[in-house]
């Protein structure tokens, strides 16, 4: 029950490719969060992980926002998106403005907030299994919503008027072959 793409419109990348980029983004962000957490704890002289926890969370929220907004508004691709040949553009195929990239960053938290709010509301925020299980179910539900959308776009893209497209690299020029000289 998918609608055919409009003439001249590039079909959206497959969900598995986007999920692979999502997982790869998590690997990249591990390093970003690790360095940012180290910087925060060093600058604030944090000696215990529970002291200053909310300040660290706010700092990481800002660091992640800078990461995504910077890449999305400067070329439309994060490191993981470039590796998987994905690009985010607005509904008309133009690059994102910083305002639209900011709105997309904030709306993208819909991947995680319902699951985290559920865990907190049920008082299970100290159970690692409950957190991961709920996050997994939330991500699966979010992917299902994309499957139901005619253009297979994620909810935060629909809300913000953005979409993911396939951005293949330009073809490499062929190397000239040397013609053997007559001897």
C-alpha cells in the first residue's frame, strides 16, 4: 500500500538502511558522549556520577544538539548518514536551515521520550532491563509508524517537513589505461 513517488522525486531509502545508519550513529555518538562527559566532569570537578547528574544530562543534550544541528544544516549528513548514503532535506529537496534542523533535533527525541517517560512513571528507572526493553519496544513502534506512512518517513520528519533521501556518491572517473609503446 505504498504510493508511487511523484515524478522527479527520489524514493525514500529503505527502513533497514535507515536503521543501520541509526545503529552506526549510536557508535559514533558513544565517542561524542564519552568525550563530552569527560569534559563536563573535569570542568565541574565531578567526583561522583550522581552528583551533578542533571547538569551533565543538560550538557549532553546541548552537545548532541550541536552535533546534529551542525551536520544537518551544513550538508544534510552526519558521519553515519554519509557512510550509509543518506541525506536529510526539507520537503522541497532543499538543505535544512538551522531552525528546521533544530526543530528536527527536538522532534527526533520522540524516538526515546515515550519509552523513558513510561519507565519513569512506572518507577522502573533503576532497572536496566526495563529501560532497555522499553526503549527497544519504543523504537520498534516508531519504525512501525514509518512503515504505515505512504512515503515511509519517520514521525519527526513528517512533523518538521523534512525527509530522508538517498545520496549516492558521484561516480569515480575511470583511470586511463596506458597503451603499450611499440618496441
